[in-house]
C-alpha cells in the first residue's frame, strides 16, 4: 500500500476509544479516508477476549460497557449491535459489586463496611467520623490520604484506608494519588443499617460519605440514568467482530498487527507515518489528522520528545486465572468483587454468568481471578502455571465461593500487563509528559484515551473526552 498522496485521518490504536472515535469521525465526514492501525492482531485492546481451543472464551477480567450519559456516544452501541442483542442493566443492576474485607465476603456492597468490627471499635469509628464532619475542609491535594482524612477523619483513614492502600499497591499510602479513590471505590464507607440510612441519605453531605448497605435495594437517589450493556452472546470479542465489520462496511481501513516505524513532521504538522506490518511490509500514510489513543509513552518517543528522566512507578503485574466450574460460584448476584485484605494476591474475581447468563453454556460457569502475584511474594515470570492456578484456587476457596465444585478447565494468562500504579509520582510525570508534548505545538494531533487528561481512566469519561476533542476537527 502506498498512500503518500491521499491524506488520511489516522487513528493509532484499535481499542474501544480508537474504534468509537473512527465511527464518530465517519458520521462527521462520510467520505474522508480514515485508517486505524494497531500493533495487536485483534481489536479491542483490554476489552477483548481470549478464545481457547477447548471452546472456552474469557474476557480480560470484568468488562461491561457503562453508558457515558451522552447520547452521541451511547446511541452508537445500538448501531453496532441491535438492542435485542444486548443485555441492558439499568439502575441498581448496572454494577453489582462486592468486597472481601476483614475476613468476610460482602455480597451487599463494594464499600468498606465498618459494622464488621467489634462494637467498641465501631463506636470509635462513629466518633471519629462525626467529629470530622463538623470541620471545614478545603481539599486541594493530589494525595489519596488527604482526601480520605477530609472525607472520614484521621482515625478511620489511618486505621482502615492506609492499610487497604498498602495491601493493594505495596507502596506507602502517603505516596498514593487521589485517583486511587475512584479506581477502587474508596470514597464511601458503611456505618449504619438500612433503617438509619434511609433518614441519613436525605442529606447530600452524608450521602457523599456514607454508603447505603444494600446495593440491590438502594433508594433512587442517583442523578443520572446510566445503564450497563453486555452482549447476549458471551465474549466482548463478539462485539468487536461486529464493530470491525461495521467500520469496514463504512470504508474505514483497519491495519492490525501493524506498528509505527517512523513519524514525519513539518514544524507544527505531522505529515506522514511509516507503518510496518508483521511481514515487514511498509505502508506510507499521508496524514491530515492523527488521533492518538495508544498511550503517551509510545507517542512521546515518536515525536522525539525526551522523557528518559521521567521514571515511572511500576504497577502490579496481572495474571488472569481463567476457570470453568461445574456449578455457579457462591457469589450471590455479584458480577465481581475486590479483595482488600492482607495476604492475598487476588485483586478481583468475576462471575461472568451473573451478567451474561449464556456464558459458558449448560453446566459450565466461567470465572476469572485477576491475580497480582507479587502481593504474596510470587514472581509471575518464575512461578509455574500450575503454582499460580493452585494459589488462586486456594484463595477463592478461602473466600468461600468454591466448595465442592469441580474445576472443568483452568488456564493462567501471563500477558505481561500491569495495573496502573496510582502514585503521586506517576500523576506528576503524566502531567509533565503531557506538557512536553504540548510544547511541540502540533496542530493536527489529538490525544485521547487513558490519562489523556488528569483522572481519565474509566471508559465513559474517556469517550466523552475523545468525542469532545474530535468535535473540534474542521477539514478543508
């Protein structure tokens, strides 16, 4: 392919952000050439799936699609798959999440429940919370612990949350960024039973700090109508197969297994990309606009921006332990739950069948354990697959979600992926990295995706940001 004369809108990255951006651009410009490239052979990024020769399919952990509460974004999902092809979960069914905390599995909420402690400790937590409630807090810090202290007081934050943050990230809590609060839902605590909370929730201030202790029966206090979607046919790969076909039908070119070899610039404009596929074939693409969704750390070197001095804190390595059970795991209605307790490598356990009843087929119940081996001193590159699977099985037995179950299938996927470390150092380095790229003053570049701006991590926020930026594009 030689496209040195024809100019393209080029999108780097065939994940959800890149593909949704392509679809929006096609609606804005029905005939302008659009091309997506991605180094992976499969579209979807971390929203994709793994298929095994035995016929089993697993997503990379828990991934439903949460609406953006923006019809420009959300209506597109119903163009990719028809409404009847989706499971659509409104209200309290949108996100049924739990927590293993203080030795117990909470099926009723993913917020920390302080009622699980002895009465004497509970009274101390009550006292600390209400003593803090009357104080005037001016929160303007990037530190997670500063936010938590302003939210709950020093006593609860130092006794409870500092331990949770250390257990999760094995890093000093004072070094963790406030973004971690959003990433793992630490912004509320459970203090009271339902009867008391029904009265307390009339207060906006208390409702922002104290969680209702029964997520399924949460009163209708939400300010939006956000829903969750998941294909009725199991596996997000099904969604991306259909998405890919739609884009190709709209004459959007997609080059998978293709990397950026060289980027050409003429002062403030990107003029051409040299792309190289797995067979070594080069594609020269003339650029009208470049939409970059593939991450800052691959963009900066392509622009010859020096970031060698920005040393990032490494995140926890993830190993996906994929299991098929002969009967449902003992998780109630939970789609997933987190583990905050010390001594466990489990970050999250997902029961796919609870939000996709057809997952696995009759008598097969797929479950994924997102495992962070270093939390229990295991090096994922020096630990056998059998050892990793056994460690994960031991933990979920401890949680009580498997008892006399038979394990029909098991596989450990060590894909060299990391959960982003939400440290203050990384937050500041991302800001500096963005500033350095911005100083290049490239007028035909848009950056979207994870951490394209402060705090962008979850898909709804990312897509709203991407669509807002794309809406500013004007082509001659």
